[in-house]
């Protein structure tokens, strides 16, 4: 399974965070290989309380350099779009992204899921639209008049 878009990641995460439609207090880790193929998904915590920082070590220790190049995180609960709350959540996600990058992993998504939908601090749609330098995953682009992805 090749992951082509942020909504693919959100869909996978929702299966573990809201399996019966009820949001569970979980933090989920989704891993992709160097070709953007699905590698693994798992629950990093069953007691997510709104802060990513206590889970940094768990997430980073789980990432396997032999099978994972890209990853995303998703958790129960969105975040308010107020400056102080939004800044804290983004700062924690940025810190995790930097720590992972230093180890050779690229975080391509951060999702907060609730009963109404989800928030994302990353691409929502097809990755090829964002010029992120990710591998081409859309075969039809190769045959389009544009001639290549991105």
C-alpha cells in the first residue's frame, strides 16, 4: 500500500483512535518506508493527555532505520486555534520533528482527531502537490503533460 496523501494517514489513524466511533485517548504512530509504502502502524500510548513531549522517547525508539524513512503521528483530540495552545502543540511537534530528522526520519504528518473531524499540522491532500521532495507516488503524473511529480 503506497501512501499518497495526508488523508490516507488520517484514515489509518482513525481506525485505532476511534475504532467504534468513540474517540479513545491514544497516540498513534504510522511508519512509511523510503518509497512511501506503508510499513507499520501502532499505538504509542493508550493514555494520551494532550502533550507530545512525554512520548518523544517512545516514538523515536520505535522508528526502525531499516524499515522506516517517513512517519506521522496522530492523537485523540484536536487543538484549539488560540495562539497559546496552538503554539504549544506546534512547538512540541516541531521538537519531535527535529529530533527525528537528526536520526534520519522525516515526520510528514501530525493529526489531532475528535468527533467532528481532524486538525493537521501537515499536508492534507496529495503529497505531490506540496513540493516536499517526497518520492513520486502518483503514476498518472508520470504520463501527464507535466512529465514528473511536483
